[in-house]
C-alpha cells in the first residue's frame, strides 16, 4: 500500500493528540494540535508580549485561522487576551490563570510524551528524519507558496 508523507504526518499528530487525551495531561483540555502549538509557543515565549500576528508567523496560517483557534481557546479558558498598553489595537495573548497553574505539570507531561515517542530511535534515524523534513520544507518554499521566511 502506497504511503503519502502528508497523511503520515497527519496520522502521527492525531495519535499524539489522542495520547494527550488518554494521559489527561491537565484539567484544561487541548483538543487539537493547533492549540497544542499555541500553548507550546506561549511556554517558549512566556517572558514576552505575544500577539495574534506572532502565531500567524509561527504556525504559518492565516489571520482568520489563528483568530478561530484563539477564540476557541479563550472560550475553553486556556488563554486570555489582554489589551496592550503600548498599542490599544493589539491584544496580548497569555495563558489563563487556570491554565497557568497547571503549566509545570503540562511541561513535565509534554517531556514525558516526547521521551516515549522517540524511544528506541537512533540519532542516525533522527538525522535522516530531520534532513527529509528540511528538504520537504525547501520544496514547498521553491513552489512560492509562502513568502514567510519563518517556514
């Protein structure tokens, strides 16, 4: 049976999210990979003011897509949006106080997930994997589908 790279990547992400739900990483539920990416980005940039446009670049998606993701996350009490003191038009995105309390637990669970999914995979295999992913990203860039340098 022929395998398709994009379908394999999507299947992998779906399995990872199912594992997350099975393990009940925290009381606030992250329901899809896009929400997971938003939370991870906020973890990695917790000392900075993060705006919606930052997610557009980091996730390589349109403004309307990010808006929908953030709307759902705000409704589910995962994030809050605060008015910027420097630019009243911009909204700063932060983890909600409820979610912030669970941050350390979730970071530990994310690390555990990463450890479990890479178990038994050699560094050589990872080198090949990352090389293939980089080539695929270069092919997408060559097609001119993105003008974003962060792809």
